[in-house]
């Protein structure tokens, strides 16, 4: 089966907007595997991805009149619809976003430093205080609260690679600061 062009997909989506069921079947056949892949990749649970995919296709059928080719490609629009359905279905995160201001950092550092090595507390507080807010937040949420890179990326709405970079740089800066 040949891949449908975005221009053709745009025309099919216009037909779907006018209520054309045959066009919707074609859209389902052509775009379905890609959209299901988006759902499955984010949810990592096939039955949940199947449900999300079906809901996304229903939304595409119902909201296809909102598609505007001047704002972007048809596939991008449908991927955004599917992604929004999936994000609405993600389970509540186990840790709410934290501001991690100076008082929060001080309390966390005190809690972390007390049981093991009390002399580390003031140095760790100082070094954490020197980190950029995003580095500090990621390091504490990852190492103290146990959030994975993926959970941090979801929670902070930042790409996974950026989260990995922030944690890596944050830990490097902490190690450098603590070694001085």
C-alpha cells in the first residue's frame, strides 16, 4: 500500500468534515497505524492505547471541520488530536509539581543530609542553591522522589532529551561544587 500524501490526506479530511463515511474509512486505513503508534508509544499499554486510539478517531470524525490546512498538515493535526486524547488519559502523577524555592530546598537538604552525613547538609544546600531552578527541580525530583526521566518529561512538559540533559548537567555541577 502506498503512503498517502499530506495534500491527499487534507482532501480526505475535508470530505470527512462534510460527513463522508467512505472518506473516513480511508482516513482510518491510511492514518490509523500512525495514530495508533502515537497512542501506544505514549501509554505503553496496548489495551489502553487501543481505547485512546478509538477515542481519537471519534474526535477526528467529530472535529474534522476544525482542521485548517493553512495552519499545518493534516497528519500533524490528527497526531495532535491523538496526543491530546492520550495525555488526558495518563494516570495522575504520584508527585505534584513543586516550586522548590529556597525554603523547600533547605527542608529537603536537611531531610536528606541528617541521617547519613550531617556535615554534608550546608554544602549540599549551598550547591543546590547555585543550580538553575530547572536543574535543581529535576535533580531533586529524580533522586529524592524517584521520578523517572519519562515521568519528569511528562510532568514538566519538556522533551525527554532535555530532562536527561538537565539532570546530567545538574549532577555534574553538584559534584564540582561539592568537591571544592
